[in-house]
C-alpha cells in the first residue's frame, strides 16, 4: 500500500467518527493496547514511531481538554458577572 492509500483510509475513517473527544480518547486507548499487545513483535523503530504517534494524539487530546476547561471557566465567570450585573439594577 502507498502512503496516499493509507491517508485515504484515514480520511474515510475520520468521516465515520463522532466529532468529539471520545473518539480521540478511544483511539489513544486502542493504540496503547495495540502497542502493549505487540511490544515484542514490532521492531524497536516501529514501536518508537507508534509511541511518538500516540504521544502526539495524547498531547492533542490533553490540549483539547484543557482548552475546553478554559472555555468553561471563562463562560462560568462571564455568566456570574452577567448575573451579578443584572442583580444590581
């Protein structure tokens, strides 16, 4: 298979996934289990590449989680300020 064929498969898979954090979390967990199960069967180089891929996915998920928490905190703060402002009228 070529890299382009694999990228086409990725695109198709992406269309079928829900657009939320659970899809990313599931992919990270599945990759972790795949790596745990195939540790002795993969070359050191392939294992390290897959761990780097997992690290990139994990970092992306971690950043999304913190970004969502930041937005939630901003929205709660904004809502509180809005309610306080309304109460003083």
